[in-house]
């Protein structure tokens, strides 16, 4: 199997995978989540989606206690309309997601189905919300498995998987009009995208740091996330990461997106004191520029990022996938409250 090399005009950007995630800190909470998407009936059939999330508390000895676990399952058309979305255990509200397109429409419906802010801070909600971005990227998994083909690229463009019926101009900083990443129809130059073979995210010295990933044969894509949260002095300290990757026929994994971010927030009022993001793997040379705009979020309430990020880093001011990383930080106050319960009671 061969995968296309990035074109010369993308040579300024060099992918540099982040490797395994850091070991868990003592007295910390870690949230991990994954969405695996595969095609039991071949690429012409519906995709099958399985999502898993887990929150754990790690004590001073590295022993962990599971605080919460969640699982979702769904099918989707290539055009990203959902079929048979459900949670485990089942939640009757998800019947309303049948036929909903995984994107802005999905997130609007989810806000109405889950009006309680506390529910929106859970791992289960993160999985449902993440269907928007994960389904957008999932078709790239076929390129990682088979290599680039014009036939598949044209099929993706024809079905208008993203943007305005497939026209991605203005969707994000990487797809701003006039960038090298788009053709004259606003379709991404898939054949020129950068990507990288990536090692496992699991640290062999800390295998308990991740929930169990699915073992899937054949082509599949995976969106994997992690959030580490600790409290130091009067600050909430958050480290987070995100990777979109796919299986290859040689058993390795190839990533198309990978970011890591760190943030501190005032433990008393939740205001963001510092925020940084590092791009590791991105498809186009313009993509990394998005990190320059995230400083406008400093001073905002970290619990409000789920709603603030799409407003303050909209379209060419942000990156769709970096925005997903930042939106995930909105659960920091919720997780900090869980952590404080253990800190007050000591290791248990």
C-alpha cells in the first residue's frame, strides 16, 4: 500500500506525532474517550460507530477508581445522517437523533435534548457531541487503508460531506478562500494532505491510562481524546489531547489530525488564566495558524467554552478540530468538583 506524499507547496508544515500520552499524575482525574467508525458492509454501506468514555480518579500511589463510564452506538450514511443512535444504558431521548445530520444540526438538537448543564459535562455527552467532527473525518480512513484514489475523492465531494454541499471555502482557517488546500470548486486537495504514521497513544508504563480500545479488523477510523485535570494551589490545571487516526493494511496507524493543549484556570471563579495549543499532525500548511487566535479565550469562563469557542473562533478564525479540543475543556469545572470531593476525603 502506498499513501500520497504531501505536495511541495505543503512542505513548510512537518507532521511530528506526539507519541504516548503522559503518565497520570497523583491526585488527578483523567477522562478518555474514543469513537471508532468502521464499515461492516463495505464502504458503500452504512458506517457503524462505537464510542467509549471513562473518567477515573488516580490516588497518590497511581491506583485508580472508575468514576463514570459511557458507551454509545450508531450507524450513519456517508452524508452523515444518523441511524439508530443509542446509549448504553439506553436513553429514549436519542430516538430524536434518527435522520439528524452529524454537524451543526446534531449539536443544536443535543442542546435541546440535554438542557441540564451537568449532563452536558459528562463523557456520554462528549461522545454524542463528537459525532459531528468524527463523522466528517471518517471517510479519510479509506485513504489510509487503500491509498488515494480519485474515484473515492470524487464520491466524497459529490455527496457534499462537509461545508456547503462539499464547498469548504470559509469553513476554517485551513480552508480560507485562496489557500493552497482548496481547488477552484472549494474541494480540499485530498491527494496533497499531510498525515503521519503514529505510535500508540498508550504509554506501556501506564497501560491503565486508557480505557480499552476496540479491536477492529479492516478499515476503520478513530477519534481519541484525553483530558488530565489536577488542582495546584488555587489553579485548575488541564492537559488535553486529541487525535484522528485510521488503520493501515500493514497494521500501523496513520493520523490526519493531532493537537495537544494546556490550560490553567482560577479554581475559585473558573476564569482562564493561560491557554496554549500545539499542533502535531495536520493536513495543510495553513492549518497550524489557528493556534495564534486562541489567546482571545484567556479571561473567559472555562465552563463556557463549549458555546464560546464556536462564536469567538468561528470560520477562518479557527480550526474545526482545534475547536473541538478547546470545547472539550468546558468540562474542567465539573471534573474539578469531582476531584475536590476526593481531596477533601483523602485517598479512598
